[in-house]
């Protein structure tokens, strides 16, 4: 087992119809990281697509994964990936959308509840603990009376797409910093006012 290996799971829904949805921001971050690592996603026996590489030569190893399941049933593939790579949940980083943060905001936390996020709820149930790292990417609340489920299953607006690349790059930076220096170092950098 690689002592310096992290599993990074980007949450979202599978298939091209969902690719640009707000709910798929986790998938988008793992794609950015895969580009940085010059890694290609391949189908894995854990019902996920996986790419892997190192942040820098001799640096921490990153296994990037996107479950092939719908968001709400992500737990099975995540649990299977942890077993396959012989990793404890403390080495799991889950990247997901967050309605309770303003758009273009990134927050890092360890543990806590699911906050109504069904993907997190399923992962907590399958893994058996809440103690893993979450990269929470703010979407903001839906406008007017739009239902949250409807809001997250729509693509980012034109205005949002202008700044979205910066958020994705920041999230990728945060993940690489967590793997190299720990959660506290990343929180100090990305939570600063």
C-alpha cells in the first residue's frame, strides 16, 4: 500500500446529458486534476472511472474517481474503491456541490453531516463514517421558487461559466495542497478572507 495515496472522488451524474450540470461540478474538478497529472480515465471494476498519477515527482499519489452511478447512490463505488486501494476513509476527499455556499465559494471540511446532500448521505452510509475530507463548491441557492433538485440539474449560466474555471482550478489546487501538506494548510490558504 502506498503510504502517501489519496482517493479523490468527484460527485456527479453519469453521461453526456448531465455533463454541464451544476450537480456535476465534482466531475469537473477531477477532470481538471486528470489534465494536470496527464492521466486518462479508464473504467474500473468498482463501477467507477479512475485516473491516477502524482502531483509532482515523488509527491503524493492521487487516485481520481467518478462513480458510474447516479449521485444519490455513490456510496457503493466509493466504498469499493477504498477497499480496492486499501485506504482508510481519512484518505478520502469527496468533491461536491453545495447549495448553502454562495456561487464561486470553496470550503474544506472534515466530517460533519450530509446537510441534505444525498450523495454524501449514501457515501456516509456505505463507508460507515463521516470522517473524510469534503471539498464543498458553492452553487448558491436557486433563484425565486425554483426547486433545488431542478436547479442543480441545469447547466451553469453563461455568467457562471465565465468564473467557473477559476473555481475548478482552486478546488484542484486545494486537493493537491491537502495531499502534500494536510487539510489545515489548505484551509488556511483557501478560507482566508
